[in-house]
C-alpha cells in the first residue's frame, strides 16, 4: 500500500482537474491536448480519466473529471477513482478547488491506495501525486495511516484477530508512539471488579480482558472506549449463519478508536489520552452466560440478560464505569452495537449521541470538514422506562424492537454518572459496496470527524 504523497519533482505529470462541461478549461489546453480530448469525447464526468501522450507516446498530462455539483453531492472522494485508472507515475494536481474540497481530494487519493493484502496479493494503484500546495501533508498522511489500521483490524478474521491478537496490536501501537499499556485478563477481571466483561467472554477459549492504553502527560483528558467483541456468535441466543457471517467486524468500535488514537498520537496533539478496550469473544459453551441471568456491574447496577446477543453494551458498561471514575474532560464510546442504527441511517452515516449540544455542534462541523458524515440521534429520556425490567435495575435487550439504538445508548449512559460530557457512536464499521477511497470491507466511521472537532471540543 502507498498511503503517502510522492516527493516533489519537476518531472511530475500535470493532472488537470476539469468540471463537467467546462469548455473554458478544455479550450485553454495546448492545441494537441485539446484536439485529443475532443477526439476522445472527454466530458469531465466525476472520476473520468484521459491520459494525453506526447509525440513519443509518453504521458504528457492527464485530465480528471470533477463532475458537477449534483454528482459530487451523491458521494465522497469522487476524484480518488482516477488513481486506479492512471498509469504508473508521479502527478501534480492542477485545480481551482476550495481548501476543504482540496483536502478531501488529497485524502481520498491517499485512501484509494489502501488494499487489504494479508492473505492474497492485490492490485495496488501505482499513480502518486505530489502533495498539493495549501494542505497539511503530514496530517493527511497520519489520518490515512490511522484509517488503514482500523481497516486492517476489522478485515482480519477472528482466527488471526481474537483478544490475544487485538492486545498485541495495541501493544505495537503503544510502542510505536511511547504509550503505556496495562491488561486485566481472565479471572483477574473478577478480582478487579469488571464482572460483566468476564461474564460475556468466559465461555471462549481465549480469555476475556480489558486493555488500558495511556498516552500524554499534559493537556485536557480524553477517554476513548471501544467495543472489542472479536467475534459474536450471539451466545446462547445463537445468531443465524447469515447474521453471524460478518461478526469478525464486531470489534469495529475498538478498531475505530485505535485508528483515532493513532492519528492523535502521530500528530502529537497535546492531551492526556486513555483508550479502554474490553476484548472478548461471545462464544457458546457450558459456562456461557444465559438468558434471564442477572449480572451485577462494576457500577453496582444489576442487569437482567434478556438476550445474550446484546452483549456489547455489557462489556462497554464496565469499561465506561471504570473510565467514569477518573471524570475525564470528554469520554467517547464507539461500538458496532445495534442493527436498529443500520435500519435508521444505513451503512454510510455514523449515528451518535451527545450529552452536550455544543459537542454535537462541533462534531457536525468537524464531520463536514473531514468528509466523514455523522447524524445525531436523541438520548430520549421518556424511553428510560423501556430499559427498566423491574426485576433488575436494567434490561440489556428491551422487548418490542422500538428505538433499539436509542435504548442501547440510554443503557450505556447509565454508567456515565460523573463525567459531564459523553458521546456514543453506534457505527457499522463496514463498507458493503466498493466506492472511491472506500473498498468493500472494514472502514473507519466518525474518527476523522472527531479528530477535526477535538480542538473545539477540548479547547486545544
């Protein structure tokens, strides 16, 4: 994979960006190029490419279509589609883009270079661009590297990305950036009062654990909590085969916060960062937790288990309770938590909840700047009664199916009692249809938006 910009060189091939139907730019091309473009019917549709050779047949310049406003509004990173269509070489973008559009184009170009090649070789685009003037190249490269980490973690099947391997990946990340890691594993979870993490993961042959990474010694405090269910069978409420097929991605919340953490650390953002990952497999065995069990959480709240397939909120609850004891300036959880969120907003939007409206506003602005769309859902307090079963303090799977993502967020919010600012993301973590800069497979959601919003949220 090549997720960096090319070194600057005077030999870079001009890459001319042209809006659909922009005859002015076409007519301003050198005469041979203009004739070639007309002869080949170049229209400037989004992602369209035309390479124009010189008299020796060597690429002299290339045209890339930027489409029209309507086409660009239907997706992201449309220009990135050109990268795989161009011949090997180094290019220099010539454009009239506004700063935000230029940053999206440059980042999309980098992300188009991602391929998951752990198990089979892949055709990687060889066309490179020089970092365009006006962008922060190092920042975009750090973002691309963080996104690649997220995608790799999600794409790797559970045999090679169980709790042990996820812990090893975090240890490597920490070593690369001077962070520290502590791990509470197996029955030590009970000794350290993390009982719901233990209950969910105890049936697997790979021990459950809580992984705690810390970085930075100055600045505001940020705690990220990511759901690390490395595979989810559904437990005794066993999923169907079709529903189980993508459950290697059930640790997408952990993968996404680790990608965000990598971005933060690589950029040297002045903050005190903590990352908590409850890493488990929800397996089936004689000691699996059962429907109708009542678990006592770290917070002291009791939880009636009405569906063992609603395990993610259980492991997150203990991690959130632990994080809440330090009252960070901002706490954020990320999880592939509910199918209800997918029904509500589909696979492309990151639904989120926020206890403070100013954080939600900052995130929306960050999302627009980062081409990382989000959508706020409400922590609707009238639904609190839906998560109160009567026999215990909380119900992990309210009956009826209404407002499933909201009730899950309300459940988690019960474990954040002392930290005044909390956000929760109910992401999908998977791109089902190939798109420019976003191949089919694991994908980060919300991380770039948060990175863009954190300076406003934390007064950095």
